[in-house]
């Protein structure tokens, strides 16, 4: 096991002790399977408390599953899903929405990961054309794949525009906690008009726990009829669901002495670490050794740097290449912070970059 905390992904992080304690607390004797257990009843209550009395949640195993189940629930067979070109559903799910859900993704450019109401226009004209996949769902990611965060006004403008065009709105909330913490709003407020949420627990300190959450009251009836079947048919129905539900409930409801829930503590910390990392790298940006490519608004820092510098940092830390840089000898990388990233990890990476960057420059 590696003792180094890396910057590759918030999925690299360990499980938060309060989540492990919640698992241990339900690890006792026999309980009914497939969600008919007390821990899942407690999760249902937590969902209603956090997202509103009409909200209903369905625990699943992973974020791709939450997205596919959500999109299938929201779209007819002839539907298309408008999303950012960078959306996880478009580039990082091995075509699962297409292969499993039979849905066509309709991508639009989003240079900083965010969509605007105007970006819907590219596809809205296809409505009613029998030759075209029908753009009946908008999928928005908050915080985005590029580490940016929609303001509440921007989210509301986008979801209003989609609804006005007759679309339903899915929110990929693999990092909704990071967005809500960054905006200092509740999880429900951060959803700002979305109809169905993929609620992310794994990146926020859980072991492999996400949920499909139906938010729109008018969808309550049709989707509570459809979702149990969709979840099973897509192989996302867990038999020993108590262990998944307990994790999600811990994130939503486990509070510290100041009453701050675990989701917010974990996300605020990860965001703060990204801000610290960026500040520590700022002098190198000022010296032209590297260049920030996106604003840091949640828990990620995107930076373009010389390939030689990336290679020397990789002697200590793991992180992903995002895309080729603007010249052959540079690369854009993503540095991701997690609930367990420590200040010294950020400072160490920046110090290594400073020494390697300076010796690089003096060559
Ligand atoms: C934006 C986004 N959505 C969804 C996911 C869920 O992915 P997984 O299926 O690996 O849990 C991820 C994970 O990287 C993500 O970044």
C-alpha cells in the first residue's frame, strides 16, 4: 500500500473513518436484502431531509451506473442527451449510455467545462425531426470535469432554458459535494432545477456508493415505478444494500461538534487543498515555468507544464495527463485533491516543481 497521497484522482483516496464506522455499525446479523433493510430506510429518510420531502434515492455501485440509470429513466428510446464535450458520460464511460442505455450523446463545446443556455441551440432545432435523435435530456456536471463550478444563477438559467425547450435535466453530481461546498450552499440548492441527480459518494469519502436521486416532484410517480426495474436490469441493484446505504447516510447526516455534515467537511477540505496547491504553484506560473489552464473552483488544478517537469514530479506523485500541451514538449495535467490530501502533500509537490522547474530552466 502506498503511503504517498497522490494527485491522480479523488478515487485514489481511502475511505473516511466515519464511513467505515457506519459500515461497521450495520455489520450485525441478518437483514433483508435488496434494500428492504433498516439502513436503507434510514437512507430514504436522509434523502428526504436533505433533498426535500418528495425526493427519493436509489443506491447504486458507481457513478457510471448512476448516470446510465438516470439517463435511461429520463429519456425515451429515441432520445438524445445534450452534454458538454468533456462530460464523463461522453468521454469516460466507454459509451455506456449508448451501449447500455441506447441513448445518443449530443456533445457541445464547453471550453471551461460549463454549458450555457446558448449552447443548447446547437441541438434544439432537431426537435421534431424524425431523422435526428431527439434532444430531450440535458446532462450537466457540477462541479465540472474541468474543475469549474456553475454559480447558482448560471445553473438556474441553464435548467430553465432546458425545461423551456421541453428537456429534462440530469445532474452528474459525482462531485456535487465539492460544488455545494464551494458555493457554500446546501446539496439541494446546488442542484438548482435539476430533475434527477447522480449523487456521488465515492469521491467524497465512501467506498463505492452512489445514488440516483429523483428531485422533480412531477417525476416522483413515473420514476418510482420505473427506477427499481431499470436499476436491476442495468446490474446496479445491490443485494447487501445496507452497506451501501449506510455509507451514503453517513455522508449526508454524520455531523461534527459544529453540526457540519461529513459531505461538506470532506468536500470543503478537498477544495481548500486545491486552492493551497494552486497558491503554492503560483510563483512558478508567474515565472513562466507552468501555466494554469482552468480556474480552480473546486478540488482540481489544471496546469500545462513541460513534459520533463511532469516526468520528474512523477518520480514522487501520480497524476493524469489531461491532453497534449500547446507545444510538443508540454502537457496539460490534472492535479486532483481529495478529502485526505494534506497541506504538506501540496507544499511538497510545489517544492519539487520549484526545484525541478528551476534546474530545467537553467539547462
Ligand atoms: C464527472 C464524473 N462523473 C461520474 C464519474 C463516475 O465514475 P465511476 O463509474 O468510475 O464511479 C466520475 C469519475 O471519475 C466523474 O469524474
